[in-house]
């Protein structure tokens, strides 16, 4: 599982670099206690909600941390 997580992180960083975004801006952490999780999330610039399946609790955490959210409307409930 750890190898798969590292591979996913590498793909995300490569995709960011391919779009001209500094891959160093991506922050990946181990699981944190909730208060530390919200504090870490609050350091973000923006929360990008995935269009196919919305973030639900993750999106709510971003709002609680006062992080602006960008989302696209979907055609089904799970996609907004």
C-alpha cells in the first residue's frame, strides 16, 4: 500500500509539473488527529472538489478551515 501511495504521489506531482504548477506545492501527510488535520488543511490556497464524486466530509473540512472551494456542477446527486 505504501508503494502505491508513493506512486500516486509521484503521478500527481508529474501532472502538476506538466501544467506548470510547482509540484512542491502539493502537501501529502500521514493521517493526523482531526484538529491537526484541519490546521494543515487551512494552510491550503484552494480546495478543488472532484466533479465525478464530491468531497463530502473532506469538502466540509475545507470549509471549516476557511479554504475557498472550486467545484463544477454535476448531473447526479453524488456529482452535485
